[in-house]
C-alpha cells in the first residue's frame, strides 16, 4: 500500500491557474497533462471543467500515486493515467469516449516540469507535442522562466542553484528559447500571466492555417 502523494504547492497555485484555464480551455475537449506528478491538479481542474476529458500522464513510477487521486475523486472525465516519458517516441494518442480509433489532443497542460527536464528533454517535449496536438490546439505551461537570460527574482536564482545542485542538467529555462521551440511547431503565444511565487502561466495557441503553411514549407 502506497501513501497518496501530496504537494502543498499544488494547493497554493491551483486556483490562479484554474481561473485562466477555465477561460482559455472553454472550447477545448481533450487535454493531455504532461507530468501530472501527484495528480492533484488533474482532479481539481477536471472537477471544475467537466466538459473536458483530462488525460493524466507521467513516468511509470508516478502512476500509482496519480491513480490514488483519480480513484478517490471518481470523476467521469479522468481516464486512467498514461505512461509517458517525453524523450521516448511515439507518444500515446488520445481516444475519445465515443471513438475506438486514437485521435490527437486539442489542448495540453504541464506544470513545474521544464526546469526539471534536461534541455534535450525540453526539446523532446515540444517535438512530441507537434504530433500529439491538433492543428488548432492550445498549450498551457506553468513554472518559473528567465527573461533575456536573467533571473526575474532572487528566489528564482536560489531555486535554480538548488536544481543544479541536484542535477546540472536541470535549471530554469529562458522564456525566449522555450517560445522559439513552441513557434517551431506552429504555436503562437497569446497569454503570459504572472502567477504565485514568481511563476508564470504561458499559453500558446496553434493556428491551423499557419500549421499547414509550416508543413508545406517542409516538403
């Protein structure tokens, strides 16, 4: 028997994040959460946005804890979590309740993940989203970001040092570099909102017309 995991940070930041997602995901249908962690965000957001199918995913070792949160909540719109390592391809596909064939997700969400990935994994994250998302998808990412290579607060600088102490490949990412990866797969930044503890919520939207142009250019 494992204990249900718990993150105090999830409890603190869930309402500010939800306030923005409720507006920006109002027309979304099937969300892939990359790196669901404890599963706390998933049950809170899925309960507040019942029109969404909220698909959790994470590495295998995190799945039992996520299942505890999902099973306790018993929500109809939270299917079993998927095993997903961003560096491994192919990524799992979406399967809507009324369909038997896999489809793509029209939204993705990830919180406090990019700074614990290596840069190669961050690149793999966006490469995986390129094929996992629909041509008009939205992507929301929560976490700390640098601007023009500089920390935005003393606490973020200290946090970055602690991350690199654990693993030199970790670290707070530069917004401009992350945005370049997003733009390379047809995503355009539409929201850059301040969040608790010197974090940001970045939201990109994919323009179907621009995605088609990008694909045509690569032929």
